[in-house]
C-alpha cells in the first residue's frame, strides 16, 4: 500500500464504530484523507511514517461553541452573574477595545491554545469574522464562523442591516475555502428582535445555512422573554421558524419536557457548555434526558472570558461528572459518550459529519495523538477511560488537520508562538491601564 502518511500507535479510538478501541494499529493517510486503519504490522510504503507506541490516536476535538477572540479578556472579570458580567464588564470592554487587530491577536492566542489542547475545529461567534478566518487559514485548523447579529451597535456594525451586509460579504469572500464555513449567529433571544430574526431566516433559507445562537442560558432570560413577548424564548423562536435541524442551540438550561421533545422532533443540535454554565451559575442543561430522547448534544467551552480556558478535555470530564451528579445516576454520560460529544456530535452539529468527527476511511485526516505514558494516565486498562477521566490536554503531543501536521512533539509548526504571546501581553497592558 502506498500513501503520504502512516501513523502507527499503541491504540486508535476511531469513535466510529461506537466504543471501538484498536490496539497496535496504524492510520493510513493519502491526499489529506484517511484511507484505511490497519494492524500496525501491515506493510505500508508511506512518504512519512510516524511511530507513537505509547499514544492513543483519536479524531481532532470539535469545540461547538466559543468566542475565540475573547481570550484577550480571560480573567478580566470573574465570579459574577451573567447579566452583571456582560453589562458592566464585557460589553464596555468590547466597546473600547474590539476592532480588527483585537480579533486577529485574540483569535491567534485562542487558536494556539486550541491546537495545543487537541482541538482541530471550532464554531465561533464574534465580530470581524474575516479577521478570524485569516488566522484560521494560516494556522491550518478548521472553523465555522458566525455572521454575528445583535440589536446593539458595535465597532463591527451599527444596525441590523449593517450586520447582515457585513456578514454576507464575509460569507461571500470565504465561500470556497476548504476549511472555513460561514453560519448565521444571532446573539441571543434577548438581544435580537423579531424583525431581525425574520430577516436572518430569509437569508438562511436562501443560502441553506444554519443558525448558531445562545438560547435559554439562564432562568432570567426565560422570565424576561415571558414578560416581553408573552412566551418562552424557544417557543418564540419556533414561531419565527428557526427551530429546525439547522439550529445549534447553545446552553439550553431550564428546559421543560415539551421543549426537549420539540428539540428531538426537529433535530436541533445542542452545544452544551458545562464549565461556563457552572462558573456563571447560569443553570444546567438536562443532557441526560436530551440524549435519552435522541437529541444531538455537542460540547463547547464558550469563550475564555467565562470558562476560563478552551480545554475540551476539561469540558469532557466536567460534562460526564455533572451529568452523573445532577441525575443521581453514575451511568449517565459515560466516557464513550463524553468523547462522542466532543468529536462526532460536534461535527454533526456543524454539518460536517461527512468530513470529520471520526477516524473512518473517506473522512479528512484530522487526528490528534495523546501520550498515555505519564504517571497521570498509568496503568492503562481502558484508554477511553484515561482520556476522559485522567488525561490532561498537555498530553496532546501531535495534531494533524487534513493530513497536515500543525503540531509535532508539542512544537507548533504553523504559528509563531512567541509573537502571539508577546501580543497578548501588550493587549493586557492596554486593557488593564485603560
Ligand atoms: Zn457564548
């Protein structure tokens, strides 16, 4: 067999088939795609052969909800409830500092952290998506980038028409990029009115494109929706025609049984962000019930200003533990499910499951290697269990996207790490002394 790349490893967890763990196997990659998974002893003629006997290979992690550039606000305001955190700290700071340069430097810091933690694809919601796209393009990972709309003027746009015009221009400019896709991202039910949502729906239908939106983040949001519109936010969105299989609903705490059934019936994907929800004391999404009803639940970190990291390993562990603690059922969200949420379910939510999310022939070679030889993950009875319950993101040693190496032996290959860190320090001085 001839190929571009052959990666042999102690274990491969392909995610599909469900719960499969292949011992002493190799992944064969040609022209950026996975060609085969074979026993490591198979004779292969590859241009590059990588041997990782102490490692487990798995699909690159998919962060289903973040605001990458906000890493520059990491730790700026903590230990506050959502409304106060947003209105008194984040929105004023965004008003003063967010511009194209901020988004470029903040996204570079985020992308550096993500590649170092094994995340190869992220779903972003932020202003200046063209700047975000340029960083993603250079770094070599994958992203779906939001065309943000919010009924508040910002440096990105002054009004609804401005947001739509600039968003659509971004979408058009990056339409043919192999690793970047645009997606509508109305901020939240409380910050986007009916007229705006109707306009977004018309464009989304025309472009056959999904929506990415914060929904039911807190009980306060639901109460406010009842007072202002006479209905709960999800019911209002349903009346506006946007609750469907193209919707990525972020957070989704405080759901009724009828709302969970609606999500299942319509094929809505949920981006569960357990650490951000816990930190803001926003509420807890009933993921055990949602999964039982067949809803696709993916995992997101949310922005580093409310998490405060972009660590999908941490998110997997928290999702598994939180589901057990809140349901009183130790079998809720087992390790295998947590890993599926962080990979294949994320790919499904983003409409990319035909390309990524599992290591099967025909999909893109988005692969990460995790070294299980450190004490923290020894001995290895079950590598799947070690990944979710014991491994840290710092054990990710190698990352490939479309067969291209982005990190080898923890050395960054596409990013200038020192320059990114220096710029982050410069922003810190500017923001802190303002
Ligand atoms: Zn968010």
